[in-house]
């Protein structure tokens, strides 16, 4: 997944499935910041908001976050700092019906 300030990284949940995020890893070539939302991006859906990432230093977060079911916006990740280089993200976990 890659994001710039003009486009979010997005994961759409399959029909009748539940997702569990276990790890989120973010990295950028230049200093940047990001938001992670469960559902459409809004202040009330963010699990991470304006988190700064240093250049070439991966930010790794482990947890147990349940994603929305049957959602076109199950997970949204958006770079929040204008940068010539994109923010790269990796999300891993489980999904089950």
C-alpha cells in the first residue's frame, strides 16, 4: 500500500467477513506523518492520527484492531504531510467469515 496526500491506501472488506489487524508498519524515504482509520477517514474513526515517521525508520505497531465488516473503507491509511516521496504501509492480520 502506498499513499500520498492526494490518495489514501484502502482495503475493502469482503462480504460477510471480519478482519483483525495485528501489525501496521509504515515507512517513508522522507519525514512524513500518517492517519489510519477503520472505516471512512474521519476524526472519530482514526486509530492513529498525525503520527510522525522519521525518514527511513520504519514505524511498527502491534495490536488487535477489528475492522468494519462489509465495508469498502475497512482500512484507510493516508499520508498527512505534503512530500515528494510517498508513505509506504504494510498491514497484516486475519480475516474470517
